[in-house]
């Protein structure tokens, strides 16, 4: 499998992440660690977007990230496939 989401640019497979929520400004951001060991900072995002990204990072695998936008995506799964 490639180390980027097919048909896109700026995406790379993530091995780890760090989430940072700043209550003083009510915004959060992430530091993505790529499969190559690079650490990439995302832009700040509001609480609802931050929560969505955290949910995907915690519950899906593999996850691909685009640090320039703070976006994440997953690999294609067959319909009905259960989590193990």
C-alpha cells in the first residue's frame, strides 16, 4: 500500500500524533509524526473539528494526514467490515 492517500497530494501515512488544546484561546492543533519520522504541525482548529480529528486518529487505522490543512483520511474499507 502506498504511504499517501491515492489521488491526492500533501497526504502522508501517520505513525503517531500529539494533540494540543489551548483553553485560553479555545483552539487546538496537532503534531503529526509521519511514517518517515517527520513531525509536522497543523493549523489551529475549533473544538468541533478538533474532536472529529481526534476521533478518527483514535479509532481508525491506517490514517493519512495532510498537515497543511489539518485534514485526515483513512484507507478504503469494505462495507460490513468489523473492527478487530
